[in-house]
C-alpha cells in the first residue's frame, strides 16, 4: 500500500475563482448573476448549470484558450506539489468541472506531477460542453462526478488521504478524508456538520501546516 495522497479540488481551491464565475462576470453580467442566484435557491450547481454557462460563451477556440490561461491559479501550489512529490506523496486533482480547461491550464503552467480525475469536455458551438460518463465508478447523477466515491477508492489504496476544497460538491470527499483543508462554502458546511477542518487562504498556508507536521522534505 502506498502511504499518502493529497487530493485537491480545482476551481476555487487551486484557483482563486471558479471558471464559471469568471464567465458569468465577463460575458453574462447581471443576467448570469441572476441565473446563478435563482438556480442556487432550488438546485445545486451541477452539470446542467455549467453547460448553460459554458455554452453561452460564443468564442473561437483560440479566444477560449486565452480565457483559460487567464484563470487565476494559486502559484504557491506549485512548490508545494513539488515538495509533496519529493516527500513520497501522490497529488490528485478531482474536479466536477471538466478536464478540457484544467488540462490546458496545467500544461501551460508546466504542472505534470499530478493525476487528474474529472469529466470530459468538448469545444462546441463557441463554448464547452461537459460530458459526464455514466459508466464511471465515480459517476453522480447530480454533479456528474462524485468526489466522495473518489476518496473512498483512494482510501483503499493509501494509508493517509488529505483533501482540500471550497464548495458543496467537495463535502462528500471532505467527510471521508483523514484531514481537510476548507474555505468558503465548504468551511461553512463542515461547521454545520460539526466536523473539524483546517482553514486556509492559499496553498502556502497548507504547505506551512505540512511543514509543522513534519510531512515534507
């Protein structure tokens, strides 16, 4: 059995802003913000919602790529990921978004020391369409991908699994992890569930915690 795995959400965790919020603010304005507010009242932010947002872009593929490269990535995560690798940890990114934009950004940043578990996405009609896989062992009818199922599988493989996230789709994973770093909505949900977590602002905070625990070389 391998010893340790660090599992991170992507949007809002490895980045400082969800890509769909960037799209809403830049391309949809009040119409998009109102849609988000009304959707949240009765439904979860799911694949149907994301496809509405990403399908509204009306960009060329080159224009879309430029928007992806501007996603505000937490650069302090890069040295942390490198130290994790040297210290015998495996790094996973688990996202209920799509690998379409994640892979483009990771490749641009030269980040290759991680494993990505997400959903397929394709460029279509000027935007992105997310395509969940109902045959995946991690499939969720709500989010397209169930992060709790991913954590369950990793817990069978690793002795210690640490998770970092920021929103509701992260909760099922956080409840299965050995240690959780949480902020924003996920932190509120953890408090409501009366489950302990470590707050963080950026990956430099997470790295400091790991150093204090003696987990990094």
